[in-house]
C-alpha cells in the first residue's frame, strides 16, 4: 500500500514548502521512499489527485470545533462550513475569527475539538504562533474539492484516503516533550539535533512497533533537517499507516459530528495520549 506523510504549511514557498514523504507499507513494514517538496498549492492539489490506492496522513486540522461552528452561525455540516469558510477569503476568514474572539471572555475565546483535548493540541481557531486556523483554511477546502475520502467527514474516492495526523503526539510517545525542531537558525541547538536522532531511532525501533504495530525503515538523514519537516512527514506516514491497518470504514478514527479526528492509537477509548 502506498502511504503519504505530509507536513503542511499554510503558505508554501521555497524556504518552507509542504513536505511530502512517499512510503510503502507491506504487512506491518513501513519503508520511507521519495521525498517531495511542494512549493505551491497547485503541486499539493496535484498530489491529492494522484490515482490511488493510497492513504495520506496530513498535519493540519480538517475541521473546527462544533461549539465554534454553532456559536458563529456557520452551517453545521463539514462540507458546508468548509465551503463557507473558503468563500470568506483568507482575509475575511481571519477577520471572522478575530471578531469572534474579541467578543468573548478570556479563557473562552478559542475552542478545541474533542480530539484536540485528548491529544493536547491547540484550537483550530488559532491564527498566531502556529497558525493552525490558516492551515485549516488552506487545507480543508482542497481536501473537499479534490474528492478524497475522509473517514467520518467525506465519502469521496475510496482509493484516495486522507486522515488527520498530529506528529507531536507520536513524538511525545517516543521522546517526551523534548524540543526537536526550530526553523530559526540562530535558535537551533545541539540538544535539538540529538532529540531528532533519538526520535528517529525510536520511530524505527520498539516504541513505534509496540504502540503502532509497525516496523519502520527510514534513512538517518531524515533527522538532519533542523526544522524537522522531513521527520514530521515520516511521523505523519506512521499515523496514516496505522490508520490503514485499522481498516474501513473508520480507519481508527472516532469522528465527533463534523469536527474530524486525529488518527492515532493514543486517542482510542482504551488508550491515553
């Protein structure tokens, strides 16, 4: 089975492309293959339209919290509110989230999905720091229009399956909360480099075999990128491969209404993230 791990950005460019790692899954053995650096959204859409069968794990929130969607008055169905958000344009989407946040009390301005709360992830309304709100805005409409299947959200092409990945969850399982990436050159450290090496060893060793049921083969140079985009793409591929092995129709997800779900065994009812 062809597996894609995709580390996403809301503004791809030469210095910070969308990083896609093509892998092969045979039985429980996941082997890393060719690495693609997508500098434009057209290239990303082209990847999503590639004929299947394949499963892709993508590192951005596919949906918004049901509380936010209800409060702001957007359509409740996933496809409908994704289209509505897209119709606002990037600036209009930012304004809508800013306006919503400004009228609410501290501590109640951004809402997390159920999966975010379980995974320790930030709200998909977030526009600053790590702008996952903008990642949703740029990513979710493209999943919709490219017609992929998303467990619990969209019955698209059954040979092209997209699941939401969250590499930080896998990384915490392997190396705790050690810092392992930094895009700013002046802030990159030797400790982060060692953490990336330890993380890659864990992914290719017992920690991932025991929890995800996968034997991963990947080259050492995936840990060399200080920003860890290549390493995060591998982590996304691990979560996508795990999802595929869970089988249809849910592929290891537990979608709550139209919020979406992160594919990871730590978010299963019997597990802890």
